[in-house]
C-alpha cells in the first residue's frame, strides 16, 4: 500500500494491515500518526487479553471493543482519526466475519466493504459481482476486479497488499499473480502464515 499527503506520495511500501491474533486482522487508514498509534494500541490490548485469558478474543468481541474505544476517543481531547476494516475467522462457529468501523465509532457487519479513495469504484464492483456463499477463489477474483477498476479509474498509483484468513490462520497472497490461491496451496502452510502472534504461550501468568 501507499502513504502520502495531498498529491504527494511519501511511501510505496506502507503496510496498513495488522494481525491482531491467530485468526484476526485489521486494515486501517486515516491520519498517519493516529493510524500507527491506534493500531499498536489495539494489537497490544489483544495480546494482553490473550495472555490473561489463555485464548484470543473472537472477532465479534474484538469489534465491539474497538468500536467502543473509537467512540470514547472522539469524546476525549485526543480522538483517533482512523477508519478500519476488521476481519476474522471464528473458530468456535467456523464462520468468517467482516466489520466496517469508522472514526466516529460506527460499526456495521457487512459482507464486503472498503475505505479510502478506492471506495468510489470498488463498492460498485463488489455490489455487482458479490454473491452469497462464495468460495475463496471466487472471492479473490472479485478482489482482483476491484483492483483493476482502481488502477483504471483512480489517477493515484497504489501498491496492494492482500491477506486471506481461514481456519488455518492468516495467509499472505500475491494478488498480482495469475492464480494466487494455487501459489498459496503449493507452499508449505507454515511459510504462508503471516503471523502466529499475538499467540503467547499458555504458561505465562498474569495476576491482578
């Protein structure tokens, strides 16, 4: 992904996706200082919860906590100007989750979503091509259609970073390749996992 100010691009390798747990990740955008601080704050609290309780926070509970944190911050002297997408896989129900959250603390459970400049063309593309019970390959194809539209119709050049979350964890995929899922399946599963942490050992104890 890219980072910039006004019409100036500052970086072309900015990673705006942060893994919060073994099956939970957050994509964020907004003011550079706020985004970095808020992402680190959320990650540390997710890790602390995992250490204290010996199991990670599920997507629904994590989305509620993040939404409340943003809602409380906007009523303080130091609000976070951050919009984000929270995605995760609930291992207890074997269902995926996607949440759209903005800087005002508004949360929506959605089948597809976008933030930033690409929202102007990507939402209409997803609205046309998305349907219920899509498999991984069909979902990747819709994502590639969105990226193609952004490249054609948005004048600013972007670099894209893509992850896939399933029951095995968080996987990095090369969205620019012809068949990203085939490359993922051909790799060793441990090599394709982005992060195992926050996944602290169970023998770590924290007492009040």
